[in-house]
C-alpha cells in the first residue's frame, strides 16, 4: 500500500515527521489547502513527467503551473505528464496522493523554486487523504532533489 511505503520511508529517514491523515479527501490542491488550513500555494504538488525516456518528479507550489519554455530550457525537451495508470506504476501512489517519498525505485526529483517562498510546505503522503508538514529545505534534502525554475 502506498501510504505504508511512505510510512516506512519516514520511519527510516525522518522519524520525527508525522503523517497527517484527514477524514475528508485532500486529493486536490484546493481540498488539501482547506483540510490543512493553509493557502493553496503552500501545498507541494508532485508532478510526474517523462522527458524522452527519462521519468522524473517535479514538486512545485500548489498554484504554480509548468512553464513549457523554462522546462525545455532546463531539461532540453518538453515534458509529458504521465496518465493516472503510469503514475501509479511509477510511484505506487494514486493521483491525488503522489509524493516523492516511499517510491518503489529511485527517480530524479526536482523542487521548483515556487516552494521557496514558504518555510514549510505540505506534500501528499501516498494517499488521497494524507500529507506531511515539512520545511522546504528538508523536503529537498530527504528526496535528493535539485532546485529548478520551471514554473510560471
């Protein structure tokens, strides 16, 4: 189960971080912001992309949108978002619960600078009603992410 893979990851790498589970869905940026009492931009959404044969995750602020020109300038090609089945196969997480933690296999992770305006952000935690509160620096460090500027 995807939530369990995130629990195992956090137990091993960040035992001080608790998973927050809500009774209601937090599967969209708006629902997550409401459930956690933060502004939508503070939700850290994880986008699964393919660039050629390379798969990657981009974690960005909840209201940020990928900028095709910036993305192509950074990665050398246009990114293609994966469909829901591909996302589950790649991450083990359902759409609405995708995060860069507890992945079945290592993937390149990139954090967009849209997250840097916040001391703390809330990415999902492997299910459509879970999240974690984490500093932006720790999010990048725990996931081995590189910082990029690929959003509007």
